[in-house]
């Protein structure tokens, strides 16, 4: 008996898939088909798969060609499967030529010509169209976003809006963006969605205008610095049937989502303390981060990351918050701030700085053990669950590619297509963060609930 094995995602099953399965089947007596797990696809950078694993398995089943279907979950599994199932032939499309030659040590490796003119990517794009995305702002983050957007199929950055006509044109030329604008309404007319990457204090107006023009919005963090504004914007988005997303990249990182799942599963018992730190030294005091009028300061700039972890783990209703800030004499913004939270049955501390440096780790303490996430925990790739009995410790890894913006962008796209809820960073959680930022800025102004050093 000749056993043949082949692998694929098999999203939106098409003739290319059927052809290769048929030809693979003809090459032996028994065909095993490996279908990629969702997590595995995300980890290898395939971010826009539309159907769930069970739907994709059904696709393969319905062809009637597979004698056995397995799930591919990790890098290197192919070698294990080939040995485990005593496979004689490994078959894959010609788009992979050379990549699997190493499997020849276990079985024959056959590359079959791909069927021309069809792919899941093409079908996804035909079905959903390409989302025309416009960027508001032509600064540092905007250029990072363009690089990252290339990893998410189904999105095209088609327009850019800036204040200065010369600068915005230069930016558009550099990144080959079709259209550039200085007029907001003209810009909004030509896009389906916007990414807002301007200073915090300008976000509210841009978001509001975009939503009123029925455009989906992905807005850099912190989205706004006031609870009422955040609430109003989420309500407005709902009324206008558009998606509003706060772009805190950590929320969408595969490993962070797993970390939250593990922490909330009871593995470490009841969560008692969350300590999260994010510090930078930004020496150039002429930058936006140090400008009081542009919402500068360490807390406004960086608190979103620890606040995200705290709200995901402990909720949105602390009983008290107390701040301790170090103020910079030249700029009058906080260069380091610690926020201490007391919840009903737990505490948390967020420490951020733009003018001091500290280990950027996160520790989540529980009644059975704790979770340690090394720096930079906000680009979550790895965490450890540790117990009194160290032999029970567990290590978890997941990839965090590039700048990480690709993950939030892929989720943004998926969500606006499916109109489902953003459980990774809900409106309520985003409103909570705006509320804490507002409380901080009020504390700075009134000197209440704060020690200023
Ligand atoms: N395949 C093929 N001809 C096509 C498309 C895919 O022979 N036109 C083969 C691939 O080479 C692979 C298998 O089908 O051996 C599963 O491929 P998969 O990655 O699921 O399909 P794609 O359409 O290539 O998916 P995507 O566009 O998402 O990369």
C-alpha cells in the first residue's frame, strides 16, 4: 500500500485545492490530508484565513478524496507525521518548490504544478473586496503601519492626510500611496477606513468626523483622554454601524491572548496582584512625547499597555487609584509615573516612564503561583507559569513578528467583515483606560490622589 500525505489551509475550498487532492490521491492508495490549525496559521504569518478549522476540515471532507484528515499544529510536525503514519510520498504544490526537500530523508517528495489563476487569497479579495485604508498623519508611526500592512492581505493603503501639503506629498511618493490630502472631507470621501496616527489630543475630532462619514476607524493609543469622549465615540460608531478599534498592538498579539487565557483559567489560582512596567528614555525633549500641549508625558504616552493588562485581568471597576509622578522641570510633563490600583479582591501597579529606565516585565501573582513575562512583555512572545514546586513550571511561546501592528490590522479587517465583537479589547475596556487617563490628568491638575515629586 502506498500512503500519500499533503498539507494546506484549504480556506474557501477552490479548484486548485481539488486538483491537487485528486492528483495526490492518484499517486497512492491512501491519502492523508493535514489541515493547518488556526494558531499555527497565525504563527506562520498567515493572518487572514477566513474559515474556521472545522469549516476547513469539512471542505476537505466534502471532496471525498481524503482517507484521513489530521490537524497540523506546529513547525516540524510533517516529519513526525510521515514517520508516524509510515508515509511513502509527500505531495505539495509547486509554490513550495525546494522548501520541503529536507523531507526526502523520510519519504519521496513531489511538487505538483499549481493550478493557475486561483487561490484562497484571490477568492477572499474577490469576495470581500480590498479595504481602502487612509492614514491620518504622516509621522513616525504612519510609516511603520505601511510596512506592516503589507503582511495583511485584503488591505491597501490608498490615501494619506497631513497638515503640510509638501510633507504629505513627499510621504505619499516615498511609500507609493496613490492619493494625498490636506483636506479631511476630501480624504474621507475616497477611503473605506482610517488609521489615525496623530498626537492624542487630535484623535477625538478625527474619529468623530470619520465615523460621521461612515468610515471604520483604527486609532492609535491612547484613543482619547476622557471617559465621556470615549463613550460618545463608541456609541456613535454603533449608531453608524462602523467599527472603532483602539490600536494597542499588545491586545492582538497571539501570545498575549494566550497569556490572558492561562491567567484567567485558574492555573495560578485567584489573581491577586498585577505589576506591569513600560519605560523608555526619550532624550530629545523637543519631541511630541515631552510636549504638554500635545498630551505628552509618560502616563499619557505609555500607560495604555499596563492598563490593558490590568483591565483584561482584573476588570474595569477599581475601588481606588493613586498616582505618584515625577515631573520634569523643563517641560512640566511627568517623566515617570506609578499608578496603584485597589480592586475588590486584588491590587495592581502600572509603572511608566519616558525619562527613567526600569526592567519592563510583567508579573501576575495568584494564590497558586505566578506568571512572569520578561521585557518587553508588551511585545508578548514568551511567558512562564511558576509554582512553589518548580518542577510544575510551564513555558509558553508564540511568535510576535515585525512591529506587531499586523496582528491588530488583521483583527480589524476580520471584525469589520464579520461585524463581530472585539473581545480582545472591548469598548468597555477602552473606555476604562480613557477614564484612568482622565483621572490621572485631573489628579495632576488638582493635586488630589497624587504625590508629585
Ligand atoms: N494549490 C494549488 N493550486 C492553487 C492553490 C493551491 O495546487 N491554485 C495547492 C498548494 O500548493 C498546496 C495546497 O493547494 O499544496 C493547499 O494550499 P493553500 O495554501 O491552502 O491554498 P492557497 O490558495 O495557496 O491559499 P492562500 O492564497 O491563502 O495562500
